[in-house]
């Protein structure tokens, strides 16, 4: 856990120095009228791939977004998450694929480049995964260290999430840095023998229904 | 923000109001009347190296005994009326049922088909069954007859 925190700290400092170098380039943008032409931005979450080397969780995720009109972008995320939960007598693991679909709205944009700016949006998400609970504690007075285990099973979970973030063009290239947070709420999950899952791939720790995700992407605009 | 989200959050804490219920016993004297022991000692064998003393107190009219939750089909406990003196061995056997409670609390155990047996008399002479199901701590499961 500590090495992960150090990595995230170092990463954020690096990103600050990167941001400070980027200078706004004067660029005449189109007028009020904006017509949709096929456009795609593809991004990869480099922060979570990086933290995967230091922690128990391997989270690989990326997105494809497309600008629909002047301020609205549609977005699809896909990813793979492999995680373990070993705490309070639990020993569990889960891994699987997840996908999210949604859109976001540019709240405030750089007048010189309307691809730069802050945005807010929402997504619907689903995850399909394998889980195995090797141990779940049985609680009773004067008896410690009693557990039950369950066979591996396939489950699915669904959640809604909001996204708040910013997108900044790197110098004058087609590369962007896209940083966002995702407060999320677990709406529905299938259960093995009524057991509420402790971890859900793509969602994270799920013992409570609320969670917060964070991603730091490098994106390329085609 | 980056540093904030990197901090881990504490996990839920099991408040224990909905955990495994304890066995409830009351006492009767030779005339079958409710009885209060002037002093009482209760020791329970939880399958460890030593038996565990769970009660030593004065003026006891009822006791709660946490039963075993492991694989054992019975729990043995010992009743003494004096610190040094004869002790009764009592065995309560049962069928266990695991019930899921919550992420923080995990599972609890409910007991069915409770059966009491006095393996060693004095001071307890016999055991009378009242309720063979243990799903909460509201009802009396056994009477110990002194």
C-alpha cells in the first residue's frame, strides 16, 4: 500500500511539471457552427497500469471518445481488473472484464482550444468476472479463526458513475492528458449464496455501495 | 486530490448485534422451582488446549453460553458452585446452520435440534429441554436442575 501511495505521489508531481511546460498555442477555432465528422480519441490509463506493478490490483483500462457536438462527447471505456481482498478474515480474489458507456459535457473550455477544459459526465457500467472466496469469517463469541470457503463462480455487477475531469492538449500535438475522478454507486450485483461481494473488477472495493475511481490517461486524437 | 484518493479507507466494522446467539439457561431446584445460585462458575471447552472460564459470579439466576462455531457437533461445559469443589460436565449437541449477515460481520451460526446431556452429575442433577432451536437470545433453551 505504501509503495502504491509513493508511486501515485511521484506520478502527480511529474504530471504537475509536465503541465507547467505546456504552453497554450494560439489556434483559431471554428465558428459557432460545428458539424459532426467522424473523430475519435483513444486513451489509456497509465497511472493504474503503473500502480499495478506495485500493488495487488492489476487494472488496465482505456477509453474511446468521440466529439458529438461543440460541447458534448460520447465515451466508451473498457478494461480488465484483477484484484484480491485479504482483510478481516476474508481471503478473496476476483478478475474480469468491464465496460462503461456514457457521455460528458465540456463545462469550461480554453477559448483558444475548445478541446482543452474541464468536463462532467456520467456513465453506465457493467462487469463480468470470476470470483473465488477462499475464506469468509464466521463470527461467534470466544471462537476466532473459523472460516467458510466457497467454490469459484461467475458473477456480474452493474453500477452508475459520474465523471469529473480535465483534458489538456500536450503542446501542439495530437496527444492529450485526460485526468478524471469517478464517484460511483453499485446499483446491482449477482450474488453467490447471498454473499455481498467485497471486490468487483472495475468498481473496486464493494463492501459499501459507494466508491471512487481515479484515472490519469494519455490520449491520442485521430 | 491525487494524494487524497491514494489513501486507503477503513473497512466496515461489525457491530455484533447480529452475530451468533448464545445458549440461554435457567436453574431449577429439587422442587422444580426457579433457583438463584449464590455463586457459580462456568467453564467451556472450545477445543483449545485449555478450557475457558466464562462466568464466575454471585447471585446468578441465568447464564448465556457462547457455543462452538467450528466443526464440532457439540459443546462441552462445566458447572461448579464453588471455586474448589465438584463440577458437572454437560454436553449440548446440535445441528449448525451458517447464515450470512453482512460484509463486515461475515457469517453467523444458528443451532437446531439442541440436545442436552449431563455427563457428570453433582452439582447439576439433570437438564430439561425448553427450546431446541437457537436463533436469537430471547428464549430459554434449557433448565439446569440442581
